[in-house]
């Protein structure tokens, strides 16, 4: 798809002044967002990691994982200034960099999760498109990190993203430790089964959409890896599926980070904790920005339920999977909710 010789980006479409979304962005009726409900919706819990004692923090995390698979964390130690900065550099790139400069960093549209500036998430080109542009960064292990592939503008972009990546990885480790402990496992149990983090940071930019009732900024999915940390601006648009209903997750305050359990954690915990199915909706008046940091196993790692969580009365619920095979299946078949993890269920 091309617009005036350039590969298409949603921001270009949005700025062209169109009043109807092109047909390839129109979701089938059963996937469209619902008009917001008049009663104040429930939302994900908040866990203050600096709260009173590890026992109560661990308990709060365990409950949040059981009930939602998603929660806000505060008191996590990542400086507010750094959270602000990572959103600022992302927004400056999308808003202030000329299109031609942005396209210098275009990702390879033929390769899934390739680094750079893109719009399409899946390899298949017969699916409804998301109303979103993004910049994907490969950040860990350090052998994958090459900041010269990231935007040169604003001038502190590369330093800020690298610093945030390191702080986010430390927080992800801390959270997986609490997840393990909340199930009575040794602190490093889940982290050791995941192995060295393969970390990507995706900065998503959702331009205003002329028909938000017909589109999704990002289709419903659960994340493939172990745990995702999401920082969002004040615009709102993230929704988490709870008991069959989509629940809005507004930004709490500048310090709060959304934690989303991902599929490999569901497998390792033998389904005791579920990965969070989520999506992003759009709006007609304000662009929205989010920064998602994914912590995944390396592709060669085999993932299976932790042996400590298997017993005669609680047999393994998932087949072992090589993580790279899981990723390939996800990108070729598409997420369609949780179809890829469901395909590993043993009956
Ligand atoms: O922008 C959001 O709120 C969600 C982002 C997300 O789910 C993703 O990047 O996978």
C-alpha cells in the first residue's frame, strides 16, 4: 500500500483530513468497541511496591494475577522524570520529525517484529489493520541493542530509551520474583525458566481516528512472552478483558506502570495465573502514545509448566513449546484473542 510513493502510515492518513476510515481498518461488528457504559467501570488493581512489607506486596500481586493478570504498579523505583522522558522523546519523534526522516527508520514489512518505524503488526495481509503506527526497538540482550538504528531526534532519544530499557528489565525481574513467591515458588523460579530476557520496546502512536466506533488502535491479544510493562499518556484507550467484558484502563498518575502478564508466564504457572487479553481503542480528537516493554524468552528456550506446580491432582495443562515456534505461530496465524496459547492446552 502506498500514499504518494511512501509506504502508508496511519498518521499520514489521519492528517490527510479523511472523514471515513478506509475499509481495511474497519473491524467486523463483533470486534468493534462498545460505547462507554454510564456506570463507572471497575478497573485493574494497583500495587504499591514500596508498601508495607514484602508479605503484603506479594499477597497483593498474587491476588491481582489471579483476578486480572494485569495491574498498576507504583513505588517501583523508576524515576518519574525518566517515565516522562520516554513518552516525550516518543511523542517528539512522531509529532515533530518530518515523514521523510521517519521513513529512514522504516522497519522491514516482510519480517515480523523487525526493528524500526512501522504500522502493520502481522505478517498476514488479509487481516483488518490497526489504527496505529509504532517504533519497535530491540533493547536486550545487549548484543541486539544498536541505538544507531533508533531515531536521532530529539537528541536525547537514544540515551533515554536505553536507560529506560535497563530500568524496565530490573523491574520486570522484581515482578517475576514476586509472581514466583506468590505461588510459593523460589523467588527466581519463573525468571530462570524464562532465561535471559529478550526485551523489545514498542512506542505506539495512535492518531485521531474519524470513526473510532469502527476501528481498533490495536486488536485484542495477549502478549507472547513473560511480562509486559506499559506506560501510557493521559489520553486513555487501553482495555483489558475481564469476565467477558472490556474494561478501560486509564492512566492512574505519572508514576503508575501497567503490568500485563503474558502467555509464557501462564504456561510456567500451569494456568494458575492467566495472561491478560487487552486491546487499544481510538478516539476522534486526540492522538495517544504508549510505551510497551516486552520481556520474553530467547527463541530457543523450551517453556513448560514449573514442576513444583504439577501434582497427581494438578497435571500439566500445557504442552511444552519452543518459544521461537510460539512466536512464528503468533505472527502467521494472528492472536485472535488467545488462540495460540489455547492451542497448547492439554485436555
Ligand atoms: O497501547 C496500548 O495501550 C497497548 C499496547 C500493546 O498492547 C502492545 O504494544 O502490544
